């Protein structure tokens, strides 16, 4: 492989004597004496890649990028920094699909975790125990394919699978399965982690449990996940995928809440369609051209429509009747129920085709001023009227808007993740995309939404949070702030890890 070749070339160079390397004044010179320095790059290509992310909103230039050959390279790097009189920051970068520089390290070292992906045994499936041991650098799509070879699959997903295990576990990892199985961080048995002291530790609920809970949802602040043991279950073959349209918000949320309270469905999400938005978007192209007209007509008649989206997995057909029973009493607009029958992989990987389309048109690598929020159920109607019916109604958004409920009892309170203090809460995803010159106006909308929530007393929590001041972070963590801070002092006392989150620097 490419990495073996690079390794051999590096080895040869260390024997015959490498040409003088450009070194940076930002890193201690002694670092050059470590073997891993051979895998550190100062090359413009690597630096520029590590200075950007999916959001394209911020840019932070690291001193160097480490392309590790092994976990030991990362351990040595972090340990060196920790023991150095002038520690430098280290940011593991998964797939760089953060929005606001969370995987960047200004003047520090970005560790490109994906360099580990080709190493042997980075995804190991245990059919006996129903789990997979996967490297933190692995993409969920690759985890899916490896598990399917054994007839198994992870239980909890994100909508988009080209994200790394380490990246989503540092946040939570949510999708339409969260109501049933909890977020991805509720489906991890064990992890190997490199702490900010440069120590390697295995942790689970019983061993090093404080580290285990700190790292899950920990925004990369406590350790670098090098292995996670993920819960699996039998993989179904096919999926019945249904969308129902509503113009009445109360009926929409009542039905969503009803469906998450009963057994029967495997996936429940929802979205908001403004009259100026196309029925299909990159997140999924669902409506056939013949339905398209009906759907957009309904949207322009009512201004806003809400789309309930559910799925049921199956192996042997004949579940339509059973599904219809689950839909009994739902109050969607008559004749506005649409069905699809797709393979399990196509369902889970539904966002990919939209991505490839946008890539072709050059519309994927554009600024993404996204805002993701958790809103308590008791205030979702105020949010709807103020934000969808108010701030966003004035022809001001483009891109999918997600809205779906989940249960607090599926989240483990001991993790670092922050959710509202109410049994049912909604996730809202404002997935705007913009041109190069209008992203700031979308950022202004985001600010307006957050200000509105403060004024209206809506107790939202940001998902994939971003704040500029310590006071805002303290407010975000609320009662968990003390614990978060104590854990930081314990596991990363020199604030080396993931500085791009902007919490402790
Ligand atoms: P990166 O952006 O590389 O890193 C994110 C953070 O985690 C950084 O602070 C980084 O330092 C840290 N980190 C990375 N690797 C490790 C590691 N191994 N150990 C410790 N810390 C690490 N989220 C959802 O929950 N549900 C969704 O459906 C969803 N859909 C998305 C769709 C798209 C198109 C995009 C762009 C994002 C989506 N997200 C979703 C958000 C996504 O989960 C997060 O942005 C996630 O962090 C991205 O993973 P990544 O591998 O790109 O992480």
C-alpha cells in the first residue's frame, strides 16, 4: 500500500541520511530526534488540507501534520508534548467534517487519523459477542461493510456515513435510530484512548470508567480514541421507507411523539419544507418526479409543510399491513403518504448519492454555516412559530432542515454529552449551504435564532457546539461544567488535545 511504500522510503532515508528537512520554529527542536518526526509533514498540501474543514468558515494553520504509521507514533507525539517545557497542541483529525475548526490546531500538530486506516486488523468483528472493535479513524461506511460480511451491523447511526468513529463518538452520533437505541455513544462497550498525558488506557464502564464517560461526547478534550468496541445486531436485508406530509405542526409533533413511544419502527425523523425549497434535497432524493409537483404545490399553499419520515427493517416481505397498523390514527395530509422499498445499505447510505451530485456540480465544497440544536419538547411549538414561522420564513434559508424527537432515557447521563433537561427533546438541524459570499448572512440568521431562544426563554442546547467565551461554555455545560473541568485536569492538564473546540485555550 501507499503507506507501506512511504514507510519503506522513510526507513531507507533514515539509513542513507535524509535530506535536511524544513523545521518549524513553532515546535521544539528535540522533536526531530524522534522517529515519528519522519512522518511529520510541513508540506503546503498537507498543511492547507489540515487548515480547513467541511464548514469552510474558519482557517487555522498548524505547525505540522503527523501522518501516523502506528498508534505508537501518536502516543510518542502527545507524550513528547506533555513532557516538553513548551507543550504544543495536538488535534486528531478524523474526516474533517466539523463545521467550525474543531479538528484544527493553530500552530500545533494535526494528527491525520486516516493514515491509520490501512493498517491490519483495524476492523474486527466478533460474531460470538456481537461487537466490532474498530479503529477511531475508520469511516462508518467501512464499518458497515465489514460488519455486513458477518450478517451484522451497528445499531445506531448518523445520517451520513463518511464520518469517522472517533469524530462522531466525540459528539454523540445521532439519527433516526436514536429514539430506539440511543445515540452512538450509548452503543459503545469499550475504548482504547491516548490521554493528554500521552498514556494509553483501555476504558469501559468498569475499568477507567471516568475516562470512558469523559471521552464519550467529550469533544476530543480528554483523549484520542484509537479503538472503540461497537454494539452490533443482526443486519436486516431491506427497508420500508415512508414519508408523510403535514401542514399542521401540532399534528406533526404529536404523531412523531406517539411513534417514538410505541414499538414497531426502526427509524423516525422529520424535516421542514419551506415553500421556496425543492421537495428533494441532497440529504435524500425521495419524491418521484410525478409526486414532486403535488408536494411543492402543498408547500406553496401552506407556506411551511412538515415531513414525517419513518422506516421499518425487514427480511421477508409481508409487513405492509403491520406497518399500516402503526400508522393508524396519524393525521398527515390525506393522500400525502409516499413509500419506498430499498436495500438496507441504500437506506443507511442514502445521503451519499446527493453528496456525489453536489460534488459534480461543485456545490459540496462550499461554506456550511450549520446550526444544530436540541430543543425541549415543552418549547418546540414556540421554536416553530418563532423560527420556522418567523425568522426563517422570509425566503432566507436553503438546505435541509431536520426536526425529530428523542428520549433522554436513551442517553447515559455520565457521558460528557449535553442535552436538555426534559424527557423528550427535539433535534433541529439547520443544514444551510451557501455561496462564497452569502454565508455571513446565514450566520446572522443563526445568531438571530439563538438570540430569539434566549429572549423567549427556550432552553436550547447546541449539538456540535461552538462558543467563543468561557462563560458561554460554562452555560452550555451547566451543572456538568465542574465535572468537565475536573476531568480535563485529570486527563489533559496541559490542554494539549483538540484546541480547535476553543474550550480551554
Ligand atoms: P472531525 O471533524 O475530524 O473531528 C471532530 C472532533 O473530534 C475534533 O475536535 C477532533 O479533534 C475530534 N476527533 C476526531 N477524531 C478523534 C478521535 N479518534 N479521538 C478523539 N477525538 C477525535 N452528526 C450526527 O450526529 N448525525 C448526523 O446525521 C450527522 N450528519 C452529518 C452530515 C454531514 C454531511 C456532515 C458534514 C456532518 C454530519 N454530522 C452528523 C456531524 C458529524 O458527526 C461531526 O461533525 C463529526 O465530528 C464529524 O466526524 P469527523 O470524523 O469528520 O470528525
